[in-house]
C-alpha cells in the first residue's frame, strides 16, 4: 500500500510513471468492489464491464485524493468506484420498472403487517397479504434482490428545490462541514442500528456476515448450512424491512 510519503511525493512531482505504478497497485481494489456488487446483479451484467467502469471511479478518486486529510486512499476510493458503477447501471436502466414496483409493494406489505402484528411477519403471512402463494413470494423476492442493493440509487425529490436526484447524493456531503448534515447522518445511523436489532436472528446474522465480515452469499450459506439462494432471500427480505422502517421514520 502506498504510504503517505509516496502520496506526498507524487502530489509534489505529478510524475506520470509513478501515477501509472500507483494506479496498477489499486486495480485489485476495483475488482474486489465490482465482484461484491456483481453478486446481486442479473447474469446479463458482466463483471468485466463493472471492473472497467470501476476503473473510471478509481482514476477520479486518484486525481482528487488529498493525503493531507489523513484518510486512507482505499477508504476514499471505494465509494467513488461504487458510484461510477452505479452511474453506469443507472444510465443503462437495468432494473425494470415492474421490479421496482414489486419491491415497493413488498416493502409496504412488510410495514403494514409489522404495524398490525407487532412482530416480523412470516413468509406465509406476507404472501397472504400480497394475495400470492409462498412460492410466488420467494420468486418475487428473488426478482427484487438486485434492486435492493441499489436502494441508495433510487431517485427522490430534494427538499430545497424538489429536483429528483439519486438518494446517495442526499446522504453524502462532500464538504463534510455541515453540522446539520452530521446530525442527520448520526440520527440515521443510530436508527439503522436500532432497526437492525429488530430483525430476526437469522436476518441479523446474514447482514453481519455480508456487510461487516464481507463474506459472499455462497460463503454465508456454508456458514449457516443453507443454500446460497436461501441466503439471498433472507438478505433481500432484511433489506426490504430496513428500507421500509427508514422510509416510515424519515418520511422518505
């Protein structure tokens, strides 16, 4: 990993050979990010395409990185690599409208049942609420699994000018000096932690292994002794529940 002195030397000299050498060093980071994102995407989305797009984000991060801020380059670069990939997918509009609508329908059903029952609804109860069979529910959850991974990419209306922007643009603040924004982020983080605690034990384990331990769905299945497809269903249902709770709490 390039240390601070290397970065400072590069920023001072802007030597092209050093730039190329450092960029090559971070290429595995792009592949790692793209590979994790590809887990929830349709098979029609090629990993190589995601990697190539992610490299654009890497170069942008490389050009804008300021080592004086005391942040590791990897920490700074990952959101920008993801952002470049999401921008490309948004331009392709790979998630059908029917899938987005199905995701919102399941979210609303989960929220309705949790408010009425005071607990997490079973698959059977959720299927009954949606007036479909349990098998149809699991199939629907499979269809929306990739869409839930892009929840921050959903278009919402800004409060200041009512302009539609991706949700992630309203979460990330490049200036990072806005006290109100910091408070809002802290409130959202605290609420998310509280919301995760309300998930079932199985859902919490999947969330922890996927987002904190960074295991793949296949690896989680091996740990939990269940199929990869079942892990995907549990993950999707957990994310839908969290999204529904956040929407209700923050009126999004």
